[in-house]
């Protein structure tokens, strides 16, 4: 069964037996462990993936032994379907991981070297998804899992070691390798440019993630205990205003010789603003992810409240698209698909968090930030409400957004309708439309015209004729009028990974 699972529709797992799924997962996990022992490169990151799977294995073994391992209050038909869904996601993810690790040895050495960053991105994606699913399963089974929050720092160390090994191996035989590549890559200036950049590197550990210096072991312990680190505002130097947000100014600053972004709030304006700030900080501690902007600490002991974040060099996605959205040299389809995938992974992490799934409720292209390598991360997570809170306190739409660009049809029709994951997905469909076109949604429309277009005409903004068919279909599905036909964030991630793979078949 496990070998056939890759071809099964995602939703078929809802109806499969929990025990059978658990057994299939253990079989695939065993094959991954065997494959990891054979890899020639990226050994450290492969072993870290293996370690994550091993961390999940005891819980799966409990389920494989008997359905009685499922908590009694979840043994209803609906409860077992939820377990089947989670286990089905784990099974499909492990099949992808197995195939990915097996494929690495088919790559030529030079392609591994040239595309090490892209390969690293795939490791990050699988790590994030494993952490998320492991958290959900451990929580559901009341099995303690202390290891997930410790993994982030180790992931960076593993990446540094793997890149150092690749560069060191290249340095030893670079003359012979360069001769081979020169024959293959005639006329490919970008390939040669990348190679010469690698030549200039020493085989020591490259400083790929300099901001990691901000996090000491004690800082990481504080994150695990969900304690916010209080930062002395005197340590924030060279502050300069970058932009103004809805609740205050955002500065670029230096903290312990590293560039950071500082979000400023004025507590004296309204105590509710401080609550939003602290909620944002708390949510970010829950969501330890490579695809969500990282929080370094807070300043609350002055007349201002400050949040200190990692610095994202290119600013927000909307500004990037304004500058480069029509530039297909700078933003080819492969890069656009990767940017959409990065954003979807951030949303996936929120929607699958435990103990309570979180929703953003304010998704727009300006809440996704872009780093120097075109990586995209989700920000402004403090505006997310937990589903439990939403059930108790349904809130009307905020009126401080100038247009209704990202509001789903069901909420346009009923201002008091409770937000759901489906409404986030609709908003993300609009963001992906922006990535595909480079344009601003509903530019020139009034709010009334947007309502007429979406509610009365039940229409969608058009996509360009040259848009990738799979990407177009996904964007349209996310913008469906019927919320129940929209994909989940996990299904969006899976589809974008398929699209990326189809564009990258020539890598190796």
C-alpha cells in the first residue's frame, strides 16, 4: 500500500484505517533511514530529516499497534477521519522526502554545488512540514515532544557544514571540474559567474545566516519556554524610519552589530494596541518557522512599545512586484513559483499550529516580506485570531484598509461572518494573482465596484495568457466563490511543489 500511496488522491486518506496508515508510514520511514545512510552529499541535513522522523516514530508506532491508542474522545467516526487526514499528510510527505533524498545521488556534483541554495530550500520546506505535522500528532495523542523547538538552530548548523563540505571538495579538484564545466557551459554566463563566486570562497564554514548570531543558547531556551526577551532600547542603534504602518513606524536599526527591523507602537494612544503587539509576539513564539518573520525580542519598558524582527532586505512583496513585477529576467516563472510556495508554507504553518490553529485574517501582498535571496516570509502574524477566540468574539471587518481587494465573497456578503481558514485561502489567491501578473488587484476600482464585480458578477480578475496552466488553475481554485471548494494550505503547498519540480527537470 505504501508504495501506491503516491498516486492516491489526497482526500482518499480521510477514509483509510488509522492502523493501516500508521503501518504504511513506518514502512516508508524505514526506507528513508536506509537511503539516508547511502547519501554522498548533504549528509548532515539528510540526517536531521531522519532525526525528525525518528522523533515522530514512537507516536506512529502507538497508532500502528491499535486504534485504542487514539484518545477515547476522538474515536468517533469524525475523530478517526481527522486522524486519517493527519496521517495521510504524513505518509505523502514521507514519500516525497524519500524520493527527494534518493534523487540527490543522481545529480552531478557540479549541479549540487550550483544549486545548493535551492536544494537547501527543499530541506527547509520538508523540515517545516514535518515539525508542523509532528506537533499536531503529538498534541492529539498527548505524547510529549520537546525536540521540535530545538531543531531550528541545528538546521542552520547542518546547512553550514554541508555547504562547507561541498565547497571544500570543489576546492580540492577545482581545476579539473572547471575544465569540464567550461565545455558544458559555453555561453552560459550566469553559471560561470556563480562558479567563480564559489571559487572565491574558502572551504571554511560560510556565514550563510549571519543573523543567527542574535540567538544564543539561552535565547533559544527562552523561546521554548514561550518567554519574550526584553531588549534594552539603548542597544538599538542607528535607527532610521523605513515606512509607516497602521499602528506606528517601522525602523531599520542595528542590534549587536546586526541589522534588524523595529516596529514601533505608541502605548499611550490605545491600550488595545499594546495587546495586539503582545499577541503578535506570543503567536510568533508558537510559530517557529523558516517561512515566518522571526522575532528577536520586545521593548515595553519605555514610553513606546517596540518589536525587534529579522531584517528583510527587499521590503514587502507588493513593493518588490511594483519594481520587478513586469521584469521576467529578474522574476522568471521559476522564481515566482518559489515565492508563492514560500508564502504558502508560512500560511500552512499557521493553519496547522497546535494547540490551536491560527488564521491571519489580514493577508495581503504587503504582509509578505522578501529577503536578499528573494525568499518570502509571512509577517504581521499578530493580527491572527485563534479559532477559539473567534468563536467567542466575532468581529466585523476592519475599516482601515482602503479597499476590499482581499476580502472573500462570503465576508463581503455578510460583514459579521466569522473568518475561517477558507477566507485566508481566498486572500492568498489574490496574492498569488499579484505574483503571476505583477499588477495591483482591482486597481482603479471603488469599493462598490469591487463588491459588484465579486458578488453580483461572481467574476475573477483575469490572468495573462502565458501564465502556467497549473498555476492559473490553483489561483482560480483559491478564488472560488464557494469556500468549500478552495484548497487547504497543505494542498496549495503540494501543488506548488509539483509546479516547481516540473520547471526544474533540467537541473541535473
